[in-house]
C-alpha cells in the first residue's frame, strides 16, 4: 500500500483487510521472479499479515466473483473485487482494470 493510502487508512482508524488471494498472488510473483521474498515464506506471510484482518473466501464471494461483469477473467481479480463487494470494503489496487467498478468502492494505490 502506498504511504499516502496507509496514512489515510490510519487517520480514518479503518480496519485493513487482506484476502489470502493477495498473499497467494505475492507467492506466485515470487516464483516468477517478479518480486523477491525471504526464504522463510511461512514466516514472511505471518509477519506481513499480522496487523491485518483476514478476509474470508466464502461461497457467497465465489458466487459474486462469478457474476461480476469484468472484461477479463483473471480469477484473483474477481475474488478480490467480489470480496470488497460482499464485505462492503474499499478495494485498494494499482490495477487500473479494477478501478471504477461501479458499486464496488475502489482506491488507487499509486
């Protein structure tokens, strides 16, 4: 999350949520060599997520993800957008394809 968005969240005393799908995406990026993570992946996930609430991946979210009118089929994007929709959260993302999703609140992470 950008420093600006982190400051905004802290100022608003907002609970910050993280989907396990985001951690999974980070692990995939590490395997592809696009980001570098420590060798102790379990420890990294534990430390990186310690201050965050874990967003559930429920059947309701899966159904909402299937019904989203997104122009692309990336399942991770669908799960993240549907999680925000179902739980009434703001989706913070650097992915321009996920900004401005109508009823789903989004915030650019730049």
